């Protein structure tokens, strides 16, 4: 299946999905090592970095550059791109090679590979791969959102927009009192805890109905998830309801609200 824009040659979706899977396989080569061999370090902001983050980035950067040499790439583990350079980009890839490094270190399996295509400041195609389970989520304009399990079964995803009893998706490693206060305004009866971008997948699958993040994230944390949520029929906005946009002067996001209606 090709993903087509008039302004670009077709993007081969199967090849894109395979890039995410290949990166996931690279991550597992580190994940399956004894803990002392994971080569854990801290970045300048004190967030954790493992050899798996770097290895996944290398795979994705190399493969994406070959697949779409005409589209620039922003990656969490790549070099910073000044705003003056990227402010006029119409398209770019927004990549988190390993989302959920804390979950990776905890060895609970709740980490993902995130790849998104941004067009005019909005995610129009997103891929999330879960290396431990082999589950692949993807969504885009004109194709909807889909889940492919490790055995190759494909199911189209539809957010549960009709439920009157909502389930909230909550973070395993990040939480804030403000999130509890906001969720009290909605018909939430239960909360599911999940790591990394899996919370977006729960919304898209119809297993959850709302996900509010009060604290900051980076653009590569949210882009793929936003695409998959959007094309499943739900929506993601700033907490005040305005559009949640990308390629900002700072790639740091404020809070966001993801919900079925």
C-alpha cells in the first residue's frame, strides 16, 4: 500500500512499517542482554539513554533516508536542527527510536518505536511498533488506523465514540494531580495504566476514551500517537481545545488532551 501526496512520490507503507519492525528487533538485541550490559547513561537533562536508543536511531535514520531522501528527519537521538533551518519545512519525519526508556529499563515490555510524518505542522501518518509483543499500530489520512498483530492479523481501529462510561489511559511513569482534577470532569469510571505511546493505542483501539497529559513531552513523543488516534476517529488537542501543532520554535510540548469526543 502506498501513501500518496501530490507533492511527493508515494511512500511505501509496508516498507515504512518494516523499518519500525527492524528498529524493534535491534532494540531487543539489547533488551535481552543482562542488565549490566545495557550501557545505561544519562543525557544532559538527566533522562536515561541506553545502547538500544542509539541502535534504533541508526536503523531508522539509515532506512528512512533511503526510503524518502527528500524528507528531512527529526529524531530524539539525532542532531538538533535549528528552527531557522526547519521553519519552512512542509514535510518532515518525527521519530522517537525508543519511547519509554524507563519502561525498557524496568523490563516490563511497555516501550515502543514511534515514526510519524508531519505535513504543514500536523501528523498525517504514524507508526507505533511494540517490540516485545510484535504488535504494530499505524494510521494515516485516507487509510484510517490499523493494528497488525505479531502473527500478521490486521484489524481496522475505531475509537469508541459512543460509550457513556469512560476508561482513562494513565501513565505508568508520569502523573500529576492536575490530571486527576481534569478527569473528574468526564464520565471516567476506570483507569488503565500503560507506558510510552501505548496509551494512544488504547484510545484508537476503543479500550480507553481519554488520556490527559499535564506535564511536558517532546514532539517525537506524541506525533505518531496523534496520527493513529486521529484517524481512528478520536481527537487530540491542547487542553483548551486548540489544535496541537508541530515544528514549533521549541520542540517541547505543553500538556495535551486526547479523547473520543
